[in-house]
């Protein structure tokens, strides 16, 4: 509907110019917003206020001349000029009520749009180092990335999901040395624990497992070889944990891509040679530098250290080159907020490789603060406190985890209250929304028990729906495709829970005041279609969030 109204306004502008009602000036892009209150219309635009200075007229005068060209529209019940020059648009009731019919007819397909037009998108997310279990910060990125991928698919994009395994470098050596120290300790030998090693209990657990399975064999080889082999064993164990956690979290990947494979395939050296050929590398103080300042970065970046070791940035350049060579139209990376300084240099690398940097979209995800009853929980593994995603899933369940992680925009810190997430009441947002689905399922079961037949959606007369609340519910159902499209274009899936909360609040209030099943057969049929439309939208939206839509609660 928003796109239809936009084209309607654009046509009205052109007619006003053709008739001499407005001067021939550059016409602005039409932007429609949702007014904060229904009395201001279903949609509003500041079009006249933007256009007025170009026309040398007052905004209200411009608005009135545009409105004259909107008369007789089949979808508008009225239009008005408000305040300093806003144009408020009121749709006919039947437009929204027909959206209920459409939702019921399209079922699981309701909310699909084609704004993506088949563009190929790669979403790379989580990509936690294989040096420890996933923590709740990774869980937030997992929920955001997976929901975004689901949204893009529903919006007509061809989406693939990828996990990048950082399995070379200092952190892998530290992992190996940490496991080696615990392995030796469990074997009765004293080996100094690395100062910056990984000290979690999981390191001891890994060492115990290896000792049980393979005995003391790693004490019989040179220490450096033992460290290397134990690092590989530990990586596989931890990746197994990560895969298991993500599968339980309802997140799957089309591809697990290894950093090591970039070196084994010679791609890191290839991309450095490509940049050297383009004159974009130079030597200074024994190191090799990339001229990232030529592409908007604040300073040039080292790709090979004076020691001869390549940097993580060098392999990241090769990795993004690999992704772009696969033919994706858009690359979306979700990173922790601590990587904010990394964005410009990767954009610079993409541009240096001959691709438009607009093809790379980076979403930075802020930290999660774990609370219990409003009190901060220390992020450790001491008894009764949580650090890992698995432990939080054990406590509150997958549905609450995924839903709560989407309650704030990615760039904002998130407070996750464990007690609230477990509560079965309207103060718990996921319960409040899921209860709509369960409540409507109960209504439909009662209708079946009473032998109340629901005619096919195309045969239901919706004219008995006359209450303001019914129009508002129908409107919320009708807005769902626009909400999906807007989130896909802005890459902001966090708008979905507030939309669902508004729909749930309107429905619960309506249900508490009015009966769906009554002696009036026509009214009953219309209201059954109403609640079926709501049920379908809630189910489809919860599916996007990766949460369940229960039939009973």
C-alpha cells in the first residue's frame, strides 16, 4: 500500500505541474510515514513542506494543490492538510479489511515481497573464534543474523549464510598451549600455563577428554608438535560445541569457511600480489603496508609485519575477495561492536579490489548485559551465574533467547533479564505475543466443537466488522508486508518485536471486550476471519524471528 500511495502522490504532483497549479521545479522523493495517532491518518507525508521553498509558496498552499489532484481515489476516504503543511491520508475501511482476506488466502506466503528481485546476498555472522564456547554476545549476533537472513529471503533475495572460522594465528597457538598445560597437569607434570592463555574450565574438560581417549601420547613428541596437534584437536571439539549450540538455537549455515584454507589455497599471497600490481602496497620499517587512506581510511594498514608474518587484515582482504568472486551482489557482515575501527579498512580493501564499497554492509552488534530480576549477573561460570549461550538456553528456552535478542537495535546495548524471560505473563514480551496465537487457536477449536463452519475467505462478508478496534486490527495485519519490506531494505530486524507487540496489545484488548462466537452468524464469520488473519500474521512473524507459534499455552 505504501508503494501504491507513493505512486499516487507522484502522479498527483505531475498533474499539478502539467495544469500549472505548481511551477516546474525538481520534484522531491515522496516519503510516507506512519502517524503516531490514528486521528492523523493512516499515512502522512511532509512532501509539501519539502517542495514549498522550491515553489516559492507556503507548505499549506502546496499541500492543498496536491490534494486537489487526489480527489476520486478508490482507496482514500479523505485527505487533509494538517499543522504546518503535512498531508494526512485516510484509507477506506474496506482496504484494510480486505487485507484480512488476503492474509487468510495466502497463508504462510503472506508477507512475501519482491523488493530483492533475486539479488544474491551472503550474510556472514557469528564467526566466533574456535577457542571457547559461544557466549551470549555471540547468541545475539546469531539471532540477529539469522532473522535478517530470513527477512531477506521473504523479501525476494537469494540468501546464503556463512560462518568464518578464524583458525590460524596467535589465538590458535594459545589454545594449543593452554590445552597442553592442562594435559600435562592431568598427567602429573608441571608445565607453566601461558600468561594470556584460556583459563576456562572447558580447557580442562578438553584435556581430560583427550587424555582419556589417547592416553599420554602427546608427552612423547616434541612440545611444539604437541601444541600444534592439541590446538587442532581442541578446535574440532569446540567447533562441535558451537555447531550443536547453533543447531539448538535454530541457526544453520550453508557454508563454514576456514581462514586456514585461504593460506592453503594461496589466496592470501594472490591478493597481496594483486594489490602490489596495482601500486597499493609499500614497504616501511620492514613491514608491508596497504594504502587504505586512498579509499577513505584514517591511516594505512599493515598487511605483512616486519617479522614476515601476515596480519589478520591480510587474510580478511583475501576472504572478502573470495566472497565477491563468488558473485554475490551484497555482502553483509555482522561483527561485535569492538570491531568498529575495522569497518573503514575492509571497505577500503573492497574498493581497492575493484568493487563498489556499497556492496559491503557491516552491522555492528553491541554487548549483552545479563540481569536477574534487574540485578547485573557477573559474566563468569561461577555457580548460579552464566556466560555461555547454552546455559542461558537451558534456563529460559530458545524462544525467549531469540526474541529477547531482537528487542533492541543492533547498535544499542541489550539488557537481558533472565527472570523476565521465564515469566508467563503479559510483562514477558515473547509470552505476550505467543499467547495471541494460542488464544486464537483455542477460539478456532471452540468454533469447531460448536459446529460453527467457517466459510472460505473469499466468501466471507466483512461488512459486519464496524468497530474501531476491528479496523485497527485489520490495519496492523495489512501493514505486515510493508514492515517486512522496510526491515529488509534497512537491514533492521529489531522492528519486528515492536510491531508484534502492538498487534498483540490491540488484539488482547479487543478479545477482552468482544465475543468472536455469537448467535449472529454473519458477525461470527467475519470475526473468525479477523482472528484467522491475526493468527497467520503472528505465525509468519514468529517464524521470521525463529520462535515457535504454540497452539496451547
